[in-house]
C-alpha cells in the first residue's frame, strides 16, 4: 500500500484551517488553493491522482499506471470535535511486474482512515487528528492487492505559518487474518511541506515512505508537485503534476523517476 500514493495519495478543517479570517468572509482563491495542503479540512475535497511508474520487478520490465480517487469528507460531531473520513480507491493497469505475470487491470485494495480531530489547534498552533485505519481486500486480481484485510491506526499533525503548511501523517497497519501481522506489518510515514503563492499555486514537497517490518525494508520516494487553482463553470479546482524519485526501493517497487498528475475538486461551504 502506498497511501498517497498515496499519498497518497492520498490523499491529506475549516475550523482548523490554514487562514485566520472572519466566519462571514468568503475564502479567496489563495485560501482555497492552500486548503488542499490540510488533510484535516472541513471542506469536502475529492483528489484524483494519476501516477505512472516503470522499472518495476527483478528485471525492471514492469510498468504500472494507478488512478487514486480519494474523497475527503468531514463530519461535525459537536462544537469540540470533527470526524474526517478519507477513502482511497486505487484503479490500476499494470504489465510485467515480474516475469510471467502478464497484464492486470482493475481496482486494488480500498483503504479507509477515520480521523477524530479537535476543532481548536493546540496552544502552539498544531492541528491534530487520530483514529483507526482499515484496508479492505477488494482487489479484483490477486496481483493488485494484499489478498487480506488489514487494520491499524493513523495519526496526523500539521501547522500553518503564513503561506506554508507542514506536518506529517503516520500509519501502522497489519494483516488482519490468521495471526495479526503475520502476512504483513507496515509502517507508513508521510512528511509534507507545502507553499501557496499569491497566485494560488500550491507547491508540495513530500515523501510517502513505507517500512516493511517483516522484511526489514524501506521504500522511500521523494515527490515534488505544483497545482494551480482555477474555476470551471464556477467549480473550484486545482490541477497540476510533478515527479517522484525513488531514493530507496523494495523488491517489486519502481525505481528511478515516476510521473504524476493531480486534479482536486473543491466544495467550499
């Protein structure tokens, strides 16, 4: 799983938003562009991320294209707490990921994160969220998923300093069938640093890294993306792309440089 991939990916609260503004003030384009950097937003956001990887497998012959659909839906529990749901649905097309594997296409394992988050940041300005993580065995082909359900927990912390938003997301998850963690036990961590310009472009530097405890193996990609805000028929969106370079690859991971495109649909209150 690459929760961003994540980034997921991923992938990552108006009451905990990046800007200090009057409740009656309508967010401007820069505010909305910076909102994509807040995984705990109380704005509904639907990121659709497409990633192309090659140099996969023992002979570096494999290729994979993945579309990650990652709706983020906030729920106001009460005046003190919010619940943010983050779903990741991967749609995959891959070829020759190892000798004799052939081609596969379909959906991968769907993951669901639930973040319980206080509506107020800490005294030093940090926004927190934590809760359960579930990975569902939904892959349409054995080569597209783990072939097991998974469970775990996630924690996220971020802060905003003017145009800058930075923090990290961490998830520990295990196989949930048979002996817990017997098939896999993985730790995912995603530090991120985002800068939003006056022209409503958000530039992000992140690393969606995964550590396999059973194999004692890191996967460490470094990603840089840029996404520009604009509106289409009144619908706020951000569109952009970037590059991912694999600093450390586990067996079966891509190597070298990967490409990605990002589309964010924003639904302000």
